[in-house]
């Protein structure tokens, strides 16, 4: 498929339907006495790509299922383009969904699978085929319409599932960990493909994942969830460099949690005075969160012993133990190769740090 053909297909779909505004307002979901969502608030602009990120059981998929209509809500409102859809059936919400499981019909060809949603909407045969071809072209599978699911790779099957979701031209696209069953290389390729298609079509998209790299790589904004609510919403850069809570600081990326002392807007860590990031608790003993890339090896400074050093491709991550037993990660250039048991010295690079009250 040529770039011109793919672009034309995207423009056809885009003119047919634009992205919607989505608002979740104090959404609560109870399951037999357990509160899975505790009052979720989230606003999405037309065409925005938001990733819901959090540990297993935090409520990510429940939010997605509530938005889709697969789960009823106990309280709150769900608005799409200003209309409350909390009591609207799934098939009337104009939402496309892609799940972790491909859920393709094994007895149907790729083309028939993609056409299925249009068939349920009573679209005539000629229009069904035209739109299915268009959707398959968008995901790069226009030449595989006659194959069956078992004749496709996992990545190809997930592309078919994406085409099936897009063919109805939905206002909102929901993706529930659609890449977790794929191998690493295919996952990155398809992740980037989803982002490209979503950007070109302008579909408002909610992407559920527990993979931090995935969320940070593709989303306009990331919403970090914990215990049924959203801890922080922000750009990937803001979440990483300006975490609002200790949970976000430790969950998004890797942080060293170390003892420190807070005085006003200054944090003392290992004798080094660092600026406070954001706001902190009362003055006194706190826990500071220092990114591994904010610690450097030096000729003089904090003495430490190398525990292990790992090669990660474009960088190396080394764990060291301080004299008091504190373990730290240091992220550095691959050309430096510390040896296990080697004595080294560290210095803090002076960047602002987030802190939380020290647990008693």
C-alpha cells in the first residue's frame, strides 16, 4: 500500500467522524460491597490520547468498561459530547474497542471479521466492503482480507481487531492492554502504528496499560490510578519530572527512596542541599525520591560499593550500597563499567526532588 493510498483512506474516515469530548464526573463503581472506583474524574478533549496507568487491581479496566457501557456505574456521570450516556446501551454509545484478546471469529475471513460491525448496523454490502477495505488499508493489511485468523501472526490479528474497531468510525476508541500478548519488537511497532493512526484520524482514545514505557511513549497525557481513583493526570514529562505524590514518584519510572530532611523549600540528602520539587509535608524527617540519572559517579563524594551493574543497551544501570546499607541505583553511560565489589564515589546532580512524609 502506498503512502498516498493510506493517507486518502484516513482522510475519508476523518471527514466522516471527528473525536468527541469525554467526561467522567465522580464515577463510582461498587461490586458486592467492594468499591472499585471511588469517584473518578477525567476530562478528555476531542482527539486526545490518554493512557490509564496503574498497578493491577487499581481500577483501570473498570473505568474503561464503565465508559464503554459494559459495566453499569453506581454513581456519577459519563458524558460524551455533553450527553450523559451512563444509561445508554453499549451499541448506542458510538465507541470502538480493542481488547487484549483478539476475539476474532475463527470461521470468518479477515474481511468478514472487519465487516461484522457494519453488518450489525445494517450497512449495505457494497458500502460494507468499501469501508472494510479502507480500514484494512489503514492498518497495513489490505492484502490479507481473504485469510482466516489462524493464518495470521499475533501482531496481524491485533491489527485486524483494530481495523474492526475503526471501521464503524467511532467517536471514541478504547484500548484495553491490546499489546500485552505480543513480543517486545512487535509490541513497539504496533504501539507506534496505533499512535500514528489515532493522530491521523483524530479519534479520542483511552488506552489502558500497566506498562510505563508504553504509556509514556504514546499518550498526550497519562492518568495514574491507585486504589480506584486517579492520583495525577499530566503529560508524560510532567509525571516523570514533577510527580504530585510519592506513589507517582515511585510508580512512574525508577526512583531511589532515601531518608532526608526538609527545611522550607530545601531538602538535605546525604549532606547535599537540593531544591524541593512542588510542595512537601511539614519540616523535618522526610523521604526523598531521587531518579537514578540524577546521581553521578565522581572522584570524590559519597563512598559506596558496587553490588551489580546491568547493561541495558543505550545505558547502564548500577546498584551500589552505601556504608549505612542504603541501596541506590545509578544510571550512566555504557562506557563506564563498574565491577562488583569495586569502591566508588557518588554525587547528586542538584536537581529538585519530590518528598513525602516519612512512614512511621
